[in-house]
C-alpha cells in the first residue's frame, strides 16, 4: 500500500497545476460542500451523537447552505463533489445512476433518509439514487469506510445519511421557481415552524425537463429523453416534555423518465415511485441513559414501459438503541434491530420472495487524555444464511494541538439480493459478500479550516457477479466468483484566505479485480475537485473545477473513456429582504465528456432560480 501511495503522489504537483491555474483564472472559485465546523454534531459514525472533532472515522458533512451553493441537480451529483466519491449516469440526472464510494460498487453503500433505510432488491441492489430529490434534502453526512458493525449488511464501503428540514421556532414559508437549459424547470413550496410542543415541516416539489438525446450512437432513437417528478415531504415532532420526544416523517416521490429503446419510437419510459415512512420515540431517562425506538418502512417500485414489467421492493426496519454515558469520557451503546425484505418481480420464483435479519450490536467509546478508542461489534442472524459477526476498532492520538493521527480496521458483509438468489438468473446457494478494511488518517483542524490525508485498503471477497456458467440453467448466472482490492489515498482540505474560502480534494485510487488484475469499470484512478467561494458586491459567487482521469467502460475492455475537466460557476444574491436570486453555469467551457460509453452528457447548461422566504 505504501508503494501504491508513493507512486500516486509522484507527479501530483503536475496533476494539480492545471486545477490551481483554472481556479485562479476565474478569481472567485467556489462551491461544492466543505466540511462543517469541528464542533458540529454528527451521528453517522456510531449511530449516536458525537462532535465531529471526536469522530475517528472519515466523515464529511454537507449542510443546506453548501447544497444550494453547489448548484447540483441531484444527490448523486452533490456526492460526486465530495472526497472519495465518483458517479456514473446513463444520460442525465434521472437515468440509472451509480455512486462509487472509495471505488466500491454502488450497492456497497448503505443509505438512510431521516433514519429510514432505503434499498432495492433488484439485480445488484443498492439505493435507486435517481429517486431521491435533492431539493428536499437539508443535510448530508457521508461516512467512508465499512460500517457493518454498526449498520449491518450492505455498508461495505460506507454509509450516507440524508436529512430533511426540521421545523424551528416561528413560521417559515417559502416558494421557489426556476428555469434552465433543455426546458428544465422547478417549482417548490413549503412551510416549517414550531409552536409550543410541536414542530413541523411540509414541502412539495415539481420538476422536469425536455431533456436531450441520451444516446450517442447513430442507431439509437434520436428523440429527446425528458423526465418529470413530483415529490412530497412532511415531518412532525412532538416534544412531550424535556425528556421525551416523538417524531414522524414521510416522503413520496413519483418520477417518469424517458430512455432510448434501440430504434423503436415507442415512448420507452421508466416509471419510478419511492416512499419512506418513519416514526421514532427518543427518551432521555437520565443524564446517563438515553434510548431510541424507531419503526420504519420504505418502498422502491418501478415499471418499465412499454413492456409493463413491474418490480417492487418493501423494506421494514425496527430499532431499539440504548446510549449509556458511563462517565465524562466513556460511552456505551447497545442496540437490537430487525430488518424485513420483500421483493416482487415476474422473473422471481413464485413472483415474490422475502427474508429477515435480526441483529444485536454493541459499541464502546473511550477517551483518556490525548488518546481515543472506538470499538464496535454486531451479530446479524439472517433467515437464509444464518449468523454473521462483524467488528471494528479505531484508535486516535492527538499528538499536538489541532493534530490527530488515527488508525482503524473493520469487517463487513452484504447478503445477495433476492433477485440474485431467486430469479431465473439466480442461485439460492449464493454466499454473503465480505470485506476487510484497514485505514490510516492524519488530520489537522482549526475552526472551519482543516486538512486531512486518509490511506485505505479494503479487500472484498465472495463478490457476486453475473457471468457465464453457473447452475441457473441460463447462459449467464449470478455467482460468487469475484474478489477485489480497493486501495487509495484521499487528500482533502478547506481554508479561508481573507475573503475567499477555498476547498478541495484529490483522490488516488486503485480499485481492481484481484483475480484478473483489471481496473473496475468506470472508475478513475485520479480525480480532483477544487473550488472556493466569496462575496463580491453583495453577490455570493463561486467556481469549481472537477477533473477525472480516463476509465475503462467495462472491466478488462479495451474501450477507454477519456479523462475530463469541468468548470462550474455559481452566483446568488438577496435582491430584497425576502427574495433570493440564484444562477449557475455548469460545464461552462462546454467540454465533451462521457461517463458511460454510448451515453451523452448535458454539455453546457444554465439555470436561474428565484426563491421567496420571509425574513
């Protein structure tokens, strides 16, 4: 690993020079998300509240201000501007989207919306990223590194927590409209507030676009591939007294997106619906003991037209978590969790399959002087696979003011999807996929300024792949045939020089299939984001440069996707006390680039929006 890091660091100055020059040339770069203050409270690392400065894991926080400044069109696009994350799409923000955290496949990252687990049991599984409306998201926490000892199955590469807005004192309504290139439009409205023991937040969104031809090959249908979405969200909280709180949340999205179906002009379309519902009771029984009980359900449905094939995923989770503050510097967590999956698809045996997992988890955090430890263990009992135990251990040493070095290791697993096991292409004897991760981090932080270097090595075994042979009776089947090594180093930082806040990250990674030695598909070995933001004549302005090296479209394939450099610009201003005008120009230099072979990207796009929010 040390040799790999040394090789990647050699020539780093050459890689970064065009980024710095491009940023300087535009004077006021800016805007993806930057790390939150070190005093910010996060929950992603241990499922319990911690100050960011106390967290030993690799965590990034993106708040609503940073989301709006980023100018991102989707959650996946926002994530792609964060350290250690790349994405692919097949024609636009509403098309099939993959998010690679530290080079791992999209299904190896667990995703939660206001505590509700989102997932699908189709083909390879994982969250359907294009279902989640970024406009309704208020905050994001990104945890990089395996976390199965806290969250159970699927979190082999990381965990992403999404939060919607929670009401605060008073009444805060808002209305927003926007329009942009390709006939893109957005209309949103909502209100949040709190009075007495109640707090609430309600919002609605309608967005869409005429789109562009998502296919670049001549034989494809040359029509535009547009999309539309309606989304509703509601959150209600009841503070019964100082110690007890009840909270409920609901989100529903209804999306329609066109796609090219060869040369047939038959209005081929994906119809996708997602719903999440959750209720929780948080009780502070004493200064030393707090409990959380939650009951959640989510659904992920899609229908493919004109074939009218329908697929449904239902996921129920039940959690009882207990947090014990043993002393000022010691904290113990204990939780019991149950997960139930149900999947309906015409290619699945009997048309419907289900399973469940029961788990017990323990966590222990301890700090003594300049030394910190975090230990976690979890046992999952699966109705199909039996028991699986995972664990993690992390140590941190604050060796100087504002400086910390930390090391961690952890194991994780992921059970195959119900489609992989019970479809006509499946194998009911598939084994769970497993990973073993080691990482080392050096971090400096002072207020909102920080710098970090993280090296990691994550070995994945028993990986499920769709390949020739197998026992399913088809030409290709799902089999436990692959193993991969994901290793790399991530450099990240943010710093304010005068009136300009700079931020950026550089990733050197080597995600490979260990059996073949081939790079994993559509993953760059080097990718960079650099930007800054400032205020000029009452305008919040910014620019951002994104760079990625070339990638293989398919593993082992000779087809190479060229590297690219993108420049994105943004600006916003309060034109009156209650109205804010925002504008962004993505891919300002109109660079041609490809995220997946034969699929187009949008080119230069412009968007302007106006939002009314009484102050």
